C-alpha cells in the first residue's frame, strides 16, 4: 500500500481540527439561538394574553356606549377577552411546538 | 435636553381637508412613500444586470426572496406561495421603515399604532377573505368548532371573535412597542451627549453608537417576527378545520 505523504497527513489533521472546532461553535450558537427564541416566545405569549383582554374590554366598553349600559358588557367582555387571551397563548404555543417537532 | 417624545409627533406637510375629514399629507406619509420608493429603487438597481450566477448586488434581492420563500413554505406550506407577494411586500415595507427611521431627521412610521395597525387590519381582512374563499360558509365554523355542545355557543362564539380580533392588536403592539422604546432610549442617551459636552459626553456617545447597532438588529428582527406571525395567522386561515 502506498504511504501517505507527510504533508497530506498534516493537512488531513488540520481539516479534522477545523471540523471539530466548527461543530463546537455550531453547538454553542444553536444553544444561544434557542435561548433567544425562548425569550421571544415568552414575550409573544405575554402580548397575546394581554391583547385578548384589551380587545375584549374595548369591545365591551364600545357596546356599553352604544346600548347605554353602565358596565355589564365591559365586565362580561373583559372576562371573555381574558379567556380569549389564554386560548390564543395555548394555540400559539401549540404552533411553536409543532414547528419544533418538524425541525427535529 | 429635548423631549424624547418629540420625534413621534406627526406634522402636517400639506394640509388637506375634505368634507371635514383631515387627510393632510404628513411626515409619516412622506416616510412611507420614501420607504416604498427605496425598496423599488434598490431592487431595480440590484436587478439591472440579471445573470445566472448572481453578483453581489443581485444577491441582496435574491436572498430576501429566498428568505421569505422559505418562511412561507415552512409556516404555511406550498399553498401559501399564492400570498407570497403580499408577505414579501409586508416584510420589505416594515424592514425599510424600521431602518429608515434610524436616520437623523427621519420619522419612524412603524412606531405609530395607526400605521402598523392599518397593516395588521389589512392582514386580518386578507386572512378572513382567504378563509371564506377556501371554506365558503364553513369558515363560520372557526367561531364554533365541531364537536362543541350547542349549549355553550354563547360562551364560545364571543371568545373566538375576540381571539380573532386580538390578532392584529398583538401584531401591532409588539412592533410599535419595540420601535418606540428603542427610539426613546436612543434620543435620551443622545441628549446626554449634548448635555455633558466635551466633559464626559464621550461615554453616552459610545452607548448611542451601540444602541444604533442594536436598533438595526431589532428593526430587522421585529420585521421578521411581524412577517412570521402574519404567516402563522394566514396558515390558521388556510388549514384550520
């Protein structure tokens, strides 16, 4: 069997070292990316929760103004809005889960 | 130090009043036009010499195209490509608006609920049309999914309606809050540079520089998030049962 020249061996070692380093870097960056995306998901979940309540309360306030009630609609729709916010959060998180599963 | 909220003031450039409706041409409208024109000019310039092997200039629009293409296929699927032009325009308009707002004497229209809210409502209307087009009357099932007892319809229907209406709200708030906070912070720190002068003004100047770099990143990231969420909502309209 023909012997591998010394310079080719060294080059091979260098390539292997660079490959290993690259894999480590990739691993670290994917972990960092994971943290950022978790933060983004948490922020979005918070916004979804609040926006449901705000939209519900605004809708209730408008209906109270239109039908000249004191606060019945405001109260009812704020509760509906809070539930809608929770529903939105659960749907959003389910969607994110599905996406993560697909990536795996 | 000047008021950091001053930068968000809408100024009338061409006052116009029709039947009591104020439709003046404002600094916000001007920046929106500049943003749209910038996108057209950059794309026209970069794509003036179209070759099979792209040059550096051609890579910019091609990368943007591929990025949005991937975003749509990952989040909606191949059937979402019908709405590619809308999502691509939305992304480019917002990202350009965010970045142009960082220029001195410019105006960040993406920090205004009216501007971003209109885009979000447009996205919601398109979603509803897509849903109706795909499912006809079956779209109404969105508000009352199959298998739910009729007795709880008065509870489920308002919750589902609020859930649908809160989508543009959450889209808007996220982008507007990020843009507003970033610009207030930038202006406040820039104010310290002037206030401190040569004695210590260098430190806030470095911070201001760092915040500008951070704001560029945030501007692109928020445009991406806005687009991805629009895709998710569109996907709901296409795929929901």
